[in-house]
């Protein structure tokens, strides 16, 4: 990442505003992301956040007909929840599925989807609990009733294998500053190819048009690819870092270095109460990286204690989350789990 940012500094100093080069880099980044998720390049576009890209998708939907319902859940990160709720101002009806503490099943979604449902949001992995959803089954339930599916894969892509064609989702978005080893300011959107031509977003920008540099334009002329969901200029320094991070993932370095120590059975065996009961289907965990421990309201205290030991964790609601990637050694993981076990024995946090 440091080398990527140094390259950006050098390019600015030597070329000033190398727009054509940056446009080529955008295309390269789109291609790398498409490879990561099993999509075509023209089904992918670049933005600066999942929120902005998702809002662009929502703005392309028509809530004036029979299909006006949006189905979401409290597993979603707020970047999805709030844009969904905002569609009420445009006539949408919103239903929120509630997680009782063990995750949601495809049957929960199927029971809530009806012939008036327009779009279902299904986060791939919850940032709270690490619960991993069965996207394929949720997509099957939605498509059986004529609804579309949007998935936020920010908490999984880069550590969990994901193929949008296999999962059969209609839209998928993710960003680069977590598992994809980049910086904030770059995100990607996948749109299933046969949907692109029928959707014209209102919350989009100049780069969504076939003639983005036309001054005094009088008509809209959307691009024929997923780029019609673009907004404005991207975070260029983040673009440099995004390309290098995705290259690392695609080169397979995480697979070569990740060991069995990242499996949740190991953390559960050493005091992890987990985000789901033991008899839950294995699809309900992010086995390659994200492990959440119930904090019973004291997860902030646990986060602070771990930081004093040089262990970085994240307090999310009643959960304390550890995110293990390929650069963590087995000794580091052992030390983190031992620290959790010690804290568990000292207080009912």
C-alpha cells in the first residue's frame, strides 16, 4: 500500500492530472473486482462507497406500481438500512426482519417475501455477529416471487470465496479498506447484465452518461454498462491502493498462508460463546476470518482491555469481533484467544 501511494505522489508530481491514465486504472480495478466475484467487466462499476452505489440502485427502482415493498433485516450494516428507509419518501413500503440472536434462515426470508416485494437485501456476512448467510437459497426464494436481491459483501469478500453467478444475486457491492487490503474511498457494484438496460438511476452523476464531458447537455444518455450507476470522481489515491490489494488476493497469497487456526471451531473450543448455536447449519459462520464473541453489553470494555495487550478487536453491539487475515501468524491468533479466555474467566462480560 505504501508503494502504491508513493506511485500516486510521483504521478501527481510528474504529470499533474493524468486523467487518461486514471481512467485506465479504473478499468483495471473493475476487471480485478469482476474476477474476484465471477462477473463480467461490464457488470461492474466503481464508486466511492457502498452507500452511494446502493442509493444509486434504489433510485432506479419504481415504487409506484404493485411491487413497492423493500425487505431488509437488522443484520445489515447501517449503510444499507438508512437508504432503504429513505425510499419511504418515494412510496416504498419497508419491512425489517429481526434477528433473534442466532442469525436469519432462508426460510425467514421466504416467509416474508410476497408478490409485492421488489427488492430484498441480504448481507453476506454480518458485521455484528459474523453470521454468514446462504445467499443462493435467499436468491431462489426471492426470484420465485419475482423479487430482486442486493447483497453487501463488505464483511466477507477477500476472505470468503464468492461467485455472483453461483449465488444468483442481482446486485452485489463491496469496498476495499477491509479484507481487500485497500483504503476507504473505493467501492464496487455488480449489476446482473440483463438488468442494466432497464434501470436508469436518478441518484447518479456525470460519469453515468455516455457523454460525461458534454457542457450544456440537454438530454440524458445513460451508459450501456453498469457504469450508469456511477457518480463523480473517485478517490484516486484509494484507487492505487485498491488495485494492489486486489492483486494480492487474486495471486492467492491469503490461501497459501491461511491455516486451520482460523476455523471457528478452534475459537469456540477456547471460550468463544459464538454468534450461533452449535446445531446451526455451518453456512451460518464466516469460517475464514470474522469471529464474534458475545459480549453481553461489555464488549467495549473487552475491546479496551485487548488494545492494552496490543490486540486490536472491534466492539459491535453485544459482540466483540476478531478479524483474522492471512497476515496474522498462528502465534498471534493463539495470544488473542488466550486473552479472550482469560477475560472470560475474570468477569461475565
